[in-house]
C-alpha cells in the first residue's frame, strides 16, 4: 500500500501591485462611472476655473505649501481604510501652485492647484487630461489636514486625513 501526499501551494510569488493615489487621492467610485469624454470635459472646465481663481485670488498659503502631506486614513466609497493602508502616500504642494503626489520615493503624477483661504476650497487639476479634476473642502489644524470631497466633480463620497511631514517618504 502506497500513500502519497501533495502539498498544494497557492502562494503568489508575483510582487504586490501598489495602490496608485489618484491625485490626492484614490480613485473614487464617481470616476469609475465616468467615461473618458466626461472626464475630458470636466478637465477642460476645471482648467478654466483654475485660471480664473489664480488670477483673482493669487495668494499662496504656507500652511498648505510648506512641508509634505502624508495620508493617514481615508473614507471612500462607504468604507474606512485600515490603519496604515496609505502609509507612504503623499501630496506635495509648491508655492508656484503646482503639486506632485506619489507613493514613498515614486512620483505618480503632478498638476496645478488653487487653495482659497476664504472658502477653504482646494481645486486640483492633474496635468494628464485623462485624470478627473478634484475639489475638496479643507480643514486645517496645525499639522493636520482633513479633505472632504465636494460635489463639483463627484468627490463627495471621499474624506481623508493627512499629516504634515518634513520630507517625502522614501527620501
């Protein structure tokens, strides 16, 4: 009588794919429902709004553009992120109203932004016209930023908490 035992390994040896931050952020359900034509139309409109806001309220605010913002947690599509799920995800606002975002040492994208300290609205327009623009109401307290998605570009199901750090993760 012979017995044979086989161990069935289902271990995946392929490297894990990193989540890509959609601008600030993460791809929201709203973006998944939009077609390329709708995103292109919103992008063009957002560029015009951005130009208007930058011309009429050109002020920069050190509370936004000094340091780097790292995501601590996010609420999107009806669920809260697990602790540490976005460790290393960051966005860096520059004084020239440009921004870059990424994961650890890797830049995932860049664009232009406008922050209005009176309305607390942050508009983000990625340099890639295939990426949906985003607008958030911002709450700032010391080194903490809360981003609450606005209905304008259907980001209202998204919120994030970011912490100010001195340099980009992975540097």
